[in-house]
């Protein structure tokens, strides 16, 4: 995430050439995709854990489970 923030700051501040901006933009797009994959995996794991807890008679699921904020 820190790398993505640095990329955005450099591009916004105009500290890079157009070619470097394009390269950095592509790198940023890859980082965003990876972050989304990690988040989706975490959400799936939480849903599985929660489902297992509910099936075992554990704590009840929060009412906003699965909703995006």
C-alpha cells in the first residue's frame, strides 16, 4: 500500500516524465489488482470461518456480513 501511495504522490506532483508516469500508472494498476485479490480472499476466509462457527452453534453472524462498505 505504501508503494501505491508513493506512486500516486509522484504522479500528482509531476515529478516524473510522461513515460515514467505511464510506467508508474501500470505498476499502480497491478498493485490495486493485487490488493483487491487479497481483500477478496480475506472476505472469503471470514465468510467460511463465520459459516463454520454458525454451523457449530457458535456466535451469531453480524447483520452486515458480506455487505461492502
